[in-house]
């Protein structure tokens, strides 16, 4: 244990405190928001790209450790940051948290294996543990309780932007094979570096808080005991579904966690006021009820939130990027609930009613979401998610306020960190339990959807495969796909019912919370001639209060986290099913993450399957038609631009999911129509229109490319003349190529989707593989073919060919691998033999056997049948001796 002696600042204790102006608070707030943005963005952006990262680092089965390592260090460091900030001050530990996070992000960028990435993520988590909890504590230092509601909207805005922007950027970055010299997924981590550097500069420049010092000890023993308690429990929460909750590994984790808990409580009792989480805080019933309520809210909140993107991706077929955008109603609900609760707190100084009503609203929203069917109108899950968000906004920051208001100012950092810590642990537990419920129910619900019996070809093993990789569901026939989606939806309904029940438990617990009214101490404005915020007098009388925390950092699985892990293999590219067009005003992303790749916005539904809009349309002439691929399939979401003969844009539109489009123009005349879509080559055509609508159908070629090298198995030699055939999910050939002398092949015009690749050549065993081409359309896939041999020859006896002789080939184990009869000329041929040694047996005369070694190509081996002369003579003598 370490001691620190600190002195009180000079000045009269009785001086009236000077408060910061609104502008000064906003200046400090800008640095805090950047740090919070780092934490909120990271927890959303990584989950979308994790599958692509794991595949690139050849560690798909190890990807969970990258999340677990981050979660462990971030959770354990959270209360430690709170305690150290109370002892030594906020600024330097907040700067330390940002610096550790930035260094960890830079290290993750250059990871070469999943184990390295897990280690760097653990280092990154050391910084993440302080980013959000310390920001909340600092806001409590500088803003009175009832005035802080003016600043809640900024925190909600940052959280909302990060929640929506994270999946969009994650999907965009991971979609690039290479971007500016690095693999695309590495930018998921590198993007944190410039943001973090700016945050470091702003916080170092504007954050100057006086700190009242005292003789204290650092509870390192409590920190170690807490790690012993929490680490195994977090590991089993992340890995328990795979291990089995009653397995030996899980039981060992439970036992170690229990021992750690006993040690932690004992050390905290001995440390008294210097404890990491002082036990005396739990003597306050308000603090205890808020901690327990926050823990339960964390279970319901994170468990329910993790199901929303799963439903959008698995059941509705949206990509992770679009699923992130469809989280907007949830984020809007959180922001609205927070603003309402802030105004209520500011005007009344009361807060108890807010988390009580908030948990009840969460329960109602979860119960409504539990009634959503797989083919329900899209507005239903969006509205119900907004209701859940409304409840979350009403109770998240108010619980932090209640916890901080229940204890002394000297424990503000500890109080805030404790609330964050327990909510985080509850969130981790909620995600683990709810995902276990989902995947335990899934096989039974799918079987029930098929009428109690799985159809032929869909075994229990196939269902297990679907649980780990749902990318192939969209390609299944409708009569198979629909029951599977019904099973997924019914399983998720049970999870939402469970979330509603947990929220009701939190509702009952929070009814017992004793409310301590918030103070609103008036303070004089700082004089204009005074120095900036650095020199402001921060009096001890200032009422401390917590932050408007959107979601405590770090979130274990947020938005697309569960989706990224369970709903999307092969970078999470799941085909959309057209439901996006039902959301009015929602842009369709292109590969860059902006609207359709061409910067088009303001797209709204225009009836049926068509989505069209034009900034300059005035109801005049129009062109309508359909855009298809070369194989006749429609191209969805095509961006259409109409320009005049001088190159000026006159109209634009967006094609529907069925490839239909309609684009209007102000007057009749000659124009150029440009059509472009992700994964396709753009097309431009001259059009002449009159006063009537005209029809024009277009065909877009794929811009993608499938390439690779075919080599001989075992030898690694490139194989020339191999025929490569590419078929789509309907079995139609969409591409073909023949390998060159270097064994390379290229299939042009490929679009994103699932394909079957077949390679075949003479004297080589054919091979087939299923491929998923990403949105970029670019994929490299190498193949190996096993050489086959042909054994031919002639069966002769006494110098003459023997027709209809039976020739049998045995392998080294004596198993017959081929049988054939000779033709009229005594010739035989056995094809498709693997290289090796064989025994060949010919029958017609007395059997003759011999050894032959075959290798790639054709091997000739003649066989001679006949009678042995000595044997024939002996037989003749025996016959003459008989009477």
C-alpha cells in the first residue's frame, strides 16, 4: 500500500465560490466529449469488423478473446480510476486514460495474430476504464446538480452519433482489402489515434481543477482481490456458452471468483475509508438501492439492446451497416428520455420518479418487442426500440445522480466508478444469459416451426452451423428459410419477455429508493477581467453531482456486438431483403458508408418496391424502367443521375430493391443518364425524352474480380489448363476461366454474393468450394487439386490378346478400388486412381497377380495369362497314374 501526503490549497475557507460560465464549461466539456466519443465509438466499431479481423489474422475460433481481454481490463480499472482520481486529482488520470487508449489503439492496428490483438486490446481496456467514468466525475465537479441538465443533451448527442457512426465506419473500413497502404480493418483501430491526440491536447489545455489533498492510502490489495473475483467471472460469462455452464472450467471460474469476493470484502473491511469501494457507502440505503437497481438495469438494458441488431440482421436480412442506422430510433428514444429527465430534475430538484418510470417503460418496450413476428411491418420493431430507448434515457443518468448525491464530495470518484462498475458487470451478465436463452431455445423453436420434424437435409448439425454462421440463410429456399426465421424470431421473443421481467424487478427495487433532494446553490458570475477557466475559484461549497451518462463505459456487447459475433460470418455481409425501403427518409449506403456512394440524401419511399426522389423534379417528363445484372437478376439501390449536354445535373433518383426506377426531369430534351451501384461498373446512355414518360431498361456489369492460383496438392506446382467454373446460388454459371502457365485464373464481372467455385482438369480430381464475395467484389481464392492416374494395358495369353478377362486393382490394404473387363482386343483401362502402389489381378486363365506403381498421368501395364509348363506336366502325370 502507498501513502500520499497532499496539502490544502490556500484561500479562505469561507470565501464564496466562483462558478464557471456556460462558455467555460463548454470549453472543458469539449475535451470530455472527445474522450467519451472514443469509448463509445470503439465499442460499436470493433464489433462489426471482428469477423473480418479474425479471418485476416487466422484466428476465427479465438475472436472472443479480443473482446474478453478488453472487457476484463476495462472493468477492473474502472473503480481503480475512481479511487486514484479522488486521491490525486482528475486531470492527470483522465489524460493517462486517453494516452493508454491511444497507445493501445495504435498497437492493435499492427497486430499480427489474434493473441497479439487480445493483448493489445487488454492494454487498450486499461485506458477505456477511465474514459467515461472520469468524464462523469469531472462534470459532477464543475456543474451543480440542477443546472447540469443543460449539458445532458451534449452527452446524448455524442453517444448517439457514436452508436450510429460506429457500425457504419466498421462496415466501411472492413469492406476494404487495403486502404492507404493498410488492410481496411486496421483503420478500425487507427481512427482512434487522431481523435485521441486531439482529446489529449484539449484536456491538457483547458481542464484545470483544484484538488483538496489529504493523507490517504492506495488500496492495491483490494484492486488485486477485485481482479481475482471479476476476471474468472467475466471469462465464464464470455466463454460459458461454449464450455457449458456446468463444465469443469466453468465451475473452476466460479470457485476462484467466490474466493476473490471473500478476499475483496475482507480487504475492504480492513482498509475502511481508504478502500477501493468503501463498505461504509453501502450503509446508505439510497446508495445501496441505486447500485442494486443499476446492476439489474444493466442486465435488462444490454441484454435487450444486443437482441435488436440480431433481429435486424438475421431475421430482416439487413447488413451490419444498415442495422446500425436502424438503431436510430433507439438512440432518439435515449436522447428524448434524457432531455425530459434533465428538465424534470432542473425544475423540481427531484429524481426518484425518473428511474422508476424509466424501468417500467423499458419493461413495456421489451414486452411489445416480444410480440414482433418475423414478417411484421418494419415500423413495429423501430417504434418499440424507441420506447425501450425512452425508458433507458429516463433512468441511466439519474441513477448516477442519485449515487453521487448519496455520499460525500470526497467520494465522488469512487461513487461514480462503483455505479459504472456494477452496471458494467450487470450488462456482461445480461448479454451472456440472454444469448444463452436465445441459442438454447433456437433448435427447438426452429423444429417447432417446421411442424415438429426437420426437413430432409437439415440435420441438428446443420442447425449448429446456422448458430455460428447465419450468412447462408438468405440463400436458402423460401420454404426452408421462412421456418428458420420464424424459429429465430420466436427465440428472440422469449429473450425480450425475460428482459421485460428483469426490468420489472428493477422497477420494484427502485421503489424502495429514498430520495435526497438535489441542491441548487446560486453562484456569482466570474468577472470579465478575470483569467480564464484555469484561474477560476472552485469552492468546496459547490454541490457535486454526476454526469449525464448515456451508457457506462465500457459496454460489453453494444448494438452490433452480438450480431458481429453470431449473425455474420465473412465480414457480416448478409443480403438485404428490401425492408429498408419501408423507412422513409433512410439513406441507402454505398461502399463508402455515405448514402449510396454518391452523396445522395433525402430519399423517400415512392410506392411499392420503388424508391425514387429528385431534388429538382417538377412533375415534368420522366424515364422509368428496370436495372438488371447480366444474368437477369435485379440490381437494388442503383443511384441514377441525369445531366444535360453541358454536364449540369438536372435530376437524380435511387432505384428500388427490385431494380425499378423512375427519374423525372424539368423539361423535354436530350440528356445523359448515369447509373451506378456498389459492386457494378457504372453505365451512361444518351436519352431523348418528350412530354410523356418513357421506359428504358439497363444492364449493369459486375465490377468485381475473383482470382487465385491452382496448384498440385502436396507438390505446390502451379497447374495450367484447369477449367474454373463459377455458379450462383441458383446453379447458373456466371463465370468461367482456364488457368495459365502460372496456374492463375481470373473471373471478371463478379458482384457480391454467395457462389460455388469448381475446378476440374484431366487426370485431376475435381474440387468445389463455397465462396462469399464481399461488397467490394474483390476476392482471392487459391485451390489445390489432387493428381489422378490412369492405368491401361493389354491382357495376353500365349501371345494372343484375351477378351473379357476380369482385371481387378487392389490398394495397399487389399481393398478393391477398381474392376474392369478387357475389350475385344484384350485392352483395359482404369481411371481416377490416386498416386501410389497397387496390386493388379487378372482372371480368365489361372489368376495372375503383379505389383504396379501409378503416378500422375497414364501408366501402361500389360498382363500375360497362361499355364505354367511344370504345373501342367505334373497335372498330366497325375491324370495318367489314375486307374
